[in-house]
């Protein structure tokens, strides 16, 4: 394991001479990141992170530049996040798959599973770790937590505010004393509403969407008062957060026509003040002590802050890593210390502790310590136009040390599909293929994020239509540029990307030598039915818009369902699916495998026990990479 510390002045760059050696095994790319969830305390004096080795996770908390405060094994829990509450408490969010059914009933049904959350409270004053709601409240179902609203310091004591599942099949907001673990009911919620906790620990505001009227409303926390804002909001996603001043609310809307962010002063203001106008925002940033809005991370990787001092500190940190992608992971309240991750170029992902005041950056550890810089394939955006003239791009990864000429290609569309995208930087699955001599192309087809609301809107109704042809247009553009050999292409993807892989070899004949589908959708009608069949619900209307059909039995959905056209597949297919998938049901792959085998097509099926939609276990993640690379090598060998 590579684990070293170096100190560099922010204005310097270092180069290292490395010995020539063979590419690492595929398992090196499939391992879970060795270091993850690196978080600074609000003061910047303490740092917490999770170190991973196999299925074992260890929590480390230490003083910055000093001694360890706590080291604890947290087992094989699927950790999803770490959050600080002040400088003395760390909240660990984890999930597990809860099996609710009794197993297979027939070949088309599957055990009902739910991905549920729990929270561990790490008290650094006592050195103890306790599960939230442990022996505290019988009304909370199994101590399960759906969401953490954050932490607040009230009268000198720290409390966490969480949305917890209750035994009456509902959810309520609780205040948790982080010293004693005692829980207090704060608010009886209404299912589907969103809540905002103020500095005083009370509900500052709540938002509600009425399915019948299709009206979205912002309401004060006081249940007796009328709504402050009402507006029609159909296919938009509306969220609320704290604004720049105490008592203000930030309302963000991601919609078909445009994306907006407005601040409202409760309860008098009904118009709002626009903010971040014309900017494509990826994430809104809040002060770790007060929860107030301080800025935003933009889709181009930069960030904008209201306070010019914070802006200078962030810009100084980013300039320390010229030529690399820089991702902000954590920060102190004054932004004098930050944790960033760099990747891109020949960097497989490195965590850095940046100290702006001292003018230095400390290399904490690589996320993939067994992958050396020379084993990282170069990535860049490749622009192209779809057949209808729509401009788009994709991420092109080249084999390490290769020339971009006449290469075999792995086409790798992203999941989602609406509102997601691939970015330049280190991505372990494409890099695994690149290490074996393949160019990898990840097209940001219509509907992807990062290109504005109109581009995202263009993806609705194109699930099995222009989204697919966009991918083929990208391949054609690469071939025209002489970068790839269009006769040596396989398509590999997960989730919607898995659907695209199945659809590509089912509907686009003669274009691909093989396909690999991981957790892919095969029956679009069945998938739509699971989202909601009718326009009486927001999810139903979203499904109608996304799939381009009025109901799940619409014949148009059969036309774009690979399951219904399995006999038309013209290339070997590898299907992989985790049995604990709560996003795309396992039966989607089970059914596709059955129909392909029935049609005597070349298919391999790899079911994964105890694996979810996010490849949370190292053993199965390695298995997925090894199986997918071996399959492509078998059917599209590198000369």
C-alpha cells in the first residue's frame, strides 16, 4: 500500500521518475478507494476519514499535524458519509439492505428489498461510538434514519436533527443529544414534504407538493400559518436550504425550462431574490457551524463565494494543482484549511490537506495506491455533433502511453439517464479497460447534465431513441477522426448504461462485437410501472415524460424493450446484476437472460449475492471488473 506524506509549496509542482513495469491487475482498479470520506472539523484543527482494506472499514480521527484521537474498526458497514458536529462529534451515515420478502415466488417476481440507513455517533470526549436511537425510542423502527438535517449548537450543546422511520409506517423529525443520545420528537411530518431546521433547532420552513393541483408551496415551520409561495411545478425538482442570513430560505429549482435559485426572507417576502443567476451549479455550500449559505460549486469544477476572503482562499488552493481536476471535499469554516481530491492527467485520485495560511499542501493518500501514474490513461473531452446537429461531448480515455490512432473501443454510456454526466478525471472502470489497450468513450448524450436546462430537456422521451443514436454518432465521429476502428467496438454500461448496452446490440445491428450490461433495464414497461403508471402522481408524470409513453402498457415501450426483442440480438452479451439492487429490480436481468437463452443467443449471466446498485462490496466490484474486461477481451481482442 502506497501511503506517504510530502509537503509542497502551493506554487510548486513535483515530478517523479518511475520504473517501467507491467500494468497492475484488474483487481487493482476494482478495489474500493483506500481512503474515503475525508472530513475536516469546523475549526480545521481535526480531521476524520475512513480507511478501507477489503471489506474492513476503519475510522481515523486525529489532530491536524498531531496525534490520533480515535481509531476504530467500523466493520463492513456500507458507509455513505461522515459529518462533523462541532469539533467533538462525528456522525457516520451507513446503509444496509433490508430484505422484506420471502424469496422467489415465480420467475418474474423477486424479494422486496429496501436500502435503509442508520447513524453512528462518535463522541470524541468519551471515545465511545453508539448507534443513534439505541434503546432510546420504541417508536423509531429498528433505529433506522432516513435523512440527517444537520447539527446545531443550542445553548452550548450539540444536537443532530434527523428524519427517522417510525413504527406507524411514517417518518418524524427528532432532535438527538449528542452527549447522551437521548431523542426528542421535534415535528410530526407529512410524507413527501421537505423540511428545513433553523439555528434554534425548530422547523424554519417546509415545502409541499400537491399531486392533484400540481402546486408546489413553501410554508413556514409553524403549522398554523398559510403558505408563503405557491406556484405550478410539474416536472421540476424543488429543494430548500438555508439562505445567507438567519431565517432566510434558499429555494432551488431544476426544471425543464430553466434552473433557478432564489432567497426568501420568511415570512414577509413572497418574491425572492435571485442568486447564482446564469451559473450551472453542482452543489450549494453552507457554513459548517451556522448552516448558512456561503457559496456554490459550479459544473466546471470552480466555485463562487459571497465572501471575497473565502473566494481568495479557495482560488489559492485550486491554483496549487495546475493541469489537474480539483474536487472540494471538505473545509474549515474560514476556508483556511481544505481537503481536496485531485485526479486527471496521470493522477489516479489523491487526497490533499491544503493549509492556505501556511502556504502548503500535504499529500494524505492516493485513493488507488497500487495504481502508479504511468498506469493512468489520459482523459479529455471529445466534442461531436449528433445526427440532428445537436452539439455534445463525451469523455475519451486512451490507453496509457498510446497514440490515439485506430484503437479498439469500449463505448460506456452513463446511468441516470436524465441529469447525470461523465467528467474528465480518473474513473476506475474505464481505466481498467484502458490498461488493457482499449480506448473508452463515455458520451454525454442528450438529457445529460452540465450543458444547461434545454440540453437536459432534450432527453425526455428519447430513452430508447435519440439517446441511443447520440452514442452511435459519437462512435462515428471518433472513427472519422481516425482515433478508433469502428469495426472493433463493444458497448459496456450499468443501470441506464446497461439498458443502452442491451438495446445497442438488439436494435443497432452490425455495430458492436459484444455487450456487457450491469444492473440494466430490459423491460421498460415494467420499469415504468414501478415508478407510477398514471399522471395523478409526480413520479408518474415524470415517468411519462422520460419514457415518452402514457402508461406502462403502451406498445411504444415494447418497441424499445430489449427483453421483447431478445431474439434480434446480434452479438454476445454478458449480464451482471446484484440481488440486493433496490433501484433496478434483479428480475430485469433475470428475465433478459431467460429470453436470450430461449432464443439460443450467446449470453452469460453473473448474478451477485448481497450486492446492491452501487457496487458497495469490494469482492463483487472486483468480480464485475474482471468479468467485464475478460468478456470484452474474448470478443474484441486487442491486436
